[in-house]
């Protein structure tokens, strides 16, 4: 399963983490993995090119984006990508899970 964990401070997404594998199909044939990868790598590239304050990391089986600069353009990128992965989650809930956390709401 692909897991996307998003942390919000108020209305701003401050942390994004993607991990796991969809395991919908064989490697190279997995359309769910390809769709999520396209969204997340597009997000990663857009964030890193737009604002050098955004910390983007690509590790084995994990991509993280930390955003605390308050850049509204980055906020829009993150929000748009969240809508996109949620749309995939709605169609394929066994293979994609999106979790939103709000540490300011205990």
C-alpha cells in the first residue's frame, strides 16, 4: 500500500510523506504506482524549483517534503497534489491511503 501522510498547521500543509508500494500489478505495470509517482515527483520538482526553503528528500521507498516558509505558491502545490492523491485513494482504497494530521488539535 502507498501511504501519504500530511501534517497541517492551521490551513497550511507543513509536512508531506509518501511511502510504500501499491502492489496493484507487477513492477513496470503498476498504474496506481505510476499515477502517484507522477503526482509526487511533479510536486517535489515544483516545490524545490520554486522555493529553496522547502526541504525535499528522496530516500529508498520514502519521499518527504517539509514546508514552513509560508510561501503561498507552495501551499497551492501541496493542496492540489493532496486533492489528486485523494482522488486516487477514492478509487483504489486498498492500494492508497491518505492520512491528514493536525498536531495543533489534540
